[in-house]
């Protein structure tokens, strides 16, 4: 397996993200938003060319590879009613940068959900096929994440996408079902079950995001926890994945530090980095303590 983390969870500046990665002894990063000297923070596919070149230089100097490219393509901030051309422009910027970095995987989504429990609309599937084909033709594997998007509305929506979009694979996030409504059921929608969702997509999962949380009814939101201490069934899912021969990427996304009140970027980066490193060490210990595959097979897991 390859352990990595979503970079901006370790710091705003790429330098902070690379420092945290090196502190963990890891050699891969999942790149999302980065800040380099002289340029504001942006997703890697939105950086100006000069900023991207600085990022490449920093990555090469640190000996860190970009395992997965966490793009904003068709994410939860966009709607299926938006024009398609901006999405195609993002792909045209993303492909050459991924090829330059030697990145194999790109995280994509499927637009903001509708306010109904309808099955995934035909236009979402049509666009997802176009996007998937463009990446596959470039030698890049697109991975759809179960987040706040059409594919994240239920495991049934996910299966529909996997069945109707040839070549698409899945990026499973352990905590996202905790705060996402199960729109396959009658209203008022209950929240999803991480284990149930996992069992229906696990055969097509090529990357895993580890974050954990507990639902807080008083806040009507999730409280994020250390891995294995929430309701994301992290140990059970990882044990099952390993027992089934999973040997791909596992990326941490702590979501535990919010320091937006702090004006100093350095203070933000220090807090984020410390949390990221501790989270990574805890994940390493959690994985080391999982039952061995032979024991799982004997138990019928």
C-alpha cells in the first residue's frame, strides 16, 4: 500500500505539505490546493504556469511524488445545469500537468446533488462518460469520490455510475457517508452507513480516503475525530480491504484543524502540519494492529 495525505490538510504552502510528508517518512502526496512563493493558493490545475513550475521544482527537490491529483472537476460546488466547457477546460489543464508529474490517478466528482431523491440524471452520466474517456485516453485513471455529489447520494447511485460509465473506478471516503443523506430511501432521508456503502463499491475501489467523524445532532453536522475513533468503521473497512488484497493508496484527510481566525499563515501551517503528522502516525499504528488476512479469512470476513 502507498500511504499519503491530501496536501492542504498539512498546510497552505506546498513547503509545509512537503515537510509534513517527510516527517512521516512518506514519499507521496495527494495534491489539491497549494501555495507557492509569490502566488495565492489554488488547486494544482488552476495555478498559473509559473506557479506550477515552482511547485514541480519543490516536489522534485523533496523527492515527493504526486500519487493522486485531487481536482475540483465536477465537484460539489458546481451544478449539472452549468455549461460543460469550463469542465473541459479544467481537464485540458489537468492532463499535461499530471503527465509532467507522473501522476496516475485523478479525483473527480459528479456535481452538486439535486434536491430530490431521483436517480442520477442522464446528463450527469453523459458528462461523466466524456470526462472518463478523456482521462483514460491520456493514460490517467479517473476516480469518483463519494462526496456531496450525485454519486455520493447513496451506494445505489454509485453502482449506477460504475455500471454505466466504462472505465470509471471509485475513491472511497470512510467518513463522507456519516454526513451524507441516503437519497435512495424515503424522506426524511437517513444518513448513510459507511460499511454498507463500502461493501457495494469495494470491488471497484482504487484509492481510499481515511477520515473519521461522529454525527453531532446538536450541530446538525459532523465532529471529526482521530482515525478509528468515529463512526466511519475505519478499522473494519481497512481490514476488509487488506484481506481482499487491496494494495493501492490510502490518503489521510484529517479535517480536524480549523484555524481561519489566525491571521498568520505560518501559525496555520504549524497547526495543520502537527495534526497531519499525528494523524498519519495514528493511521500507521491502526493498520499495524489490524487482524492479519489469514485470520480474517478464517473468521469469514
